[in-house]
């Protein structure tokens, strides 16, 4: 595990005396610091990758493969869930023009956390959480509300609302991403996020996003 002499996080404990954590992961960059902190605290956990929102398939496969690479490096079990993209588009119908952090994102978080909570219920996990909240582009209250709503459907399952951004977590996320040279996604993930990001780029004189091109680089290497 890569470390930083300037970064220290207190030992973490699962809520409600939890014993096994199922961590929903959206991507390697967001989950890297979260995984590091959990490993350092000696918490038993498994990565659950369920992100049918990610579009196109090439982007989805790259993000998933990067996440698998990091999990395997640290011997963390990885559950590769279905890419039921048709189901996601069906649930997003009518929300195509909603803004980022709006009701479409709530639907998306609900969908992913519902599947996470179901898997936890069926496989003996008593705590679920997600790496989604570490991103400064996300609304943490929105994420936590969705997570708690999903967990409440099953007795004995708790959603862990820990703030992964605090105490330097966001900065550490970037350090790990550079050290690992993770794929650097340039939009949230869904087709509508890609559309809106490309529209913004065009309006600001920037090139469209090129899938599978941008990677983080270690500090001693050129970008």
C-alpha cells in the first residue's frame, strides 16, 4: 500500500458494532483512499462494483478493470455485478435533461445502493457504504440519504455515512491516483453527464472528451 508521511487518518470502526463491510465502489480513483483507510483499520470488507450508469461500455470496462487491478493488488475480494444498462436508461426516462446532483442522480444512487443492500442482505454483510462521497463533485447528503434508504429495507444492515473527504482524504485520493497512475475519468459517468460535459467544453473552446486516453501521472513524470 502506498503511504504518505504527511497523511494520517484515525483508526476507523464500523457503526453499530458492524463486522463485515460491503463497499460500493464507483471507480478506482474514488475508492483508492477509502480502501487504504479501511485496510489500515483492519476492517474486513469486499468491493461491490455495480455501476450500470457508466456510458459508453468502453468507459465502463476501463473503470471496472482499474478497480479490479487495485483490489487484486491488496487482496481485497471484488464482486463484479451486472451491467444492466437497459434497466438504468429505463429508470432515467424523463430525467434526461435534469442537472447534475438533481433527481436523476438520486435515482442513480438509489438504484446502485438498492442492489448493494440486497447483495449485503443475501451474503451476510451488516454494513454497506460507498466511495461516491469522497468526490467534491457529489452532494454527500444526497448520497447518504440514498444509502440509508436502501439499508433500511433490510433488518440488521446499516449504511456507514463516514465523511471520507475530511482530514485530507480528498488530497490523499489524488496522491494515490497519481502513484497508481489510475485512469482519469473526465465526467461523472452517465450518457447525460458526458453530453453536458462535452457541451460545456465546446462552449469554452475545449476538445471533446476522448474515452480511454487520460491517466493520472506520478509527480516526477510529465502529464
